[in-house]
């Protein structure tokens, strides 16, 4: 006689209550502590890293930190109602009143150069669990001394905070590449007494001391063979993205062109508090992600959900984020 099978909420939770899930899957923390002599000891959290290939280039993404934040409507969709922002988040299975902002500096080993894009939050964030870039690079097998080039996509604090370590350059053998427009803006004394004064001081402390070792570039500059700059202003005056090409594969490093995988991509016109020129930033978002969607390119966004790599498809007035799986592995 054939067996019949049905599963509903009653039978599912009855099965759990009746012990069909074996004990190891249901062990409490107390039970784990009883069986693991080290369970009560403080554990060192390993850094989050992710590695993949773009052609022959080895790419290492490091999670420098993550910051839970409240009131997303005060940062994204500032020209919308809080209800509209919350509704879009809810539609995407996200809480309406909270979000997580993560930070993803990226290293690309071309075989000839070890190129680091942005340096994260730095030592000042370590007490709050940030500033993990150096730990992440070590976990991937790279020392700070191996970094030959540090590229700054722009000069906001969460991108330049790790340039210095204990008052000295963190990457002592590196030369630096940065946007001329970006540097001129932030290093200018005209920022004193303005809303940009904090950023000005951070650039004076972290970037200006490295100016003699810095190559200042603009649009369509070659960093190394296979890595090219693209001016993408709006988020900041000289914000740049980078096209990476190797072995017939491409990846676009979009930096802060979009700062949330739903709110900035599905609604590229929505204003973002951190964008200095909000109209220019929205226009740049649409231009960059139209290109990425049309050409079906992978991209790595600094604030996308870790490991921060994916694709987009055009949907209505915006784009749907598709996280990377094995596209670069075959």
C-alpha cells in the first residue's frame, strides 16, 4: 500500500515537538557549553573575506565592518515620505525602520601589482568592531608591505580612514592614486567653517601627508594595465569608479555610486543624504547602472551586502540587484 505524505504547520511543528529533529540540531547554548570546554572563553572573531577571479586577476573583498543604523528614511529617499521608504524596504523583505551599512575595501592582485581600492574606517573604528582591513588582508595571505598601489575612489572618511596606522602610512611600500578634482576640493582651506570641514580635516591628516607619493588622475586614466578610471561625480565632487578587465572578464568597482542595494538601485532618483550634489548623483547612478545592466557586467559596490558583488537588471525605473554566485568561477 503506498504511503501518503502531507506537510502543514500542525504536522511540521508536531514533528519538531516529537523529536524528529535529532538532538544536535536542537542543543541549547547551555548544552553546548557542557560539551565544549572552551564555549565560555572569549572567541576571536575571524575577519570576513571573499576571493574570486576576474580573468587572471585575484580579487579579495574585505568586510572592514558593518554598522546597524535606524531611520533609513533620514539617509535614503530624503525627498520621499518615511512611509514610502519603509514600504519599499518591506516589499524587499527588509525591516522598515532599520538597515545595515557595511564597508568593503577591495584588493586586486594582477600578478604584477597588488592594488588596494580604499582603506576602510581605520583604527578609530576598532572598538566598535570596524577597521578590519588589515586583519582581512592577512587572512587572505597579504601583508600591508605587499600592497604596491592604493587607489582612492573618493575621500570620505570611511574610504581614507585606514591610510595611516599609529601615525605612519599603513602601506609603507605603496604609491597612491587619487582623483585630482577630489583632492583639490577636500584639501582647500575654503572648506574651513563649512559643512565639509570635518572631511577637510580628515584629508589633511590622512591624504595630504602622502601627496608626494600620489599620482592625481582624472577620467579614463590607466592605473595599471587592465584597470581604468571613470569619473562618476555627484556623491562627491571627484568621485570615481573603475573598470577592471582581464582574460575577457570585466568587473566595475562602483564605489559609492549606489549606497544601498534596494533604496539606491530600485529608486535611483531618490535623494541620499550623503550625496553632495544630489541631482548629479542620481544622474550618475542611472548612467552607470544602465551601462552595467545593458552590458550584463558584474559590479562591486562598497556598501552592497557583503561580499558586495553582483549584477543588476533593469526593472521599471530602477534596477534589481542579483548577488554573485559562480559567474566568475567558470
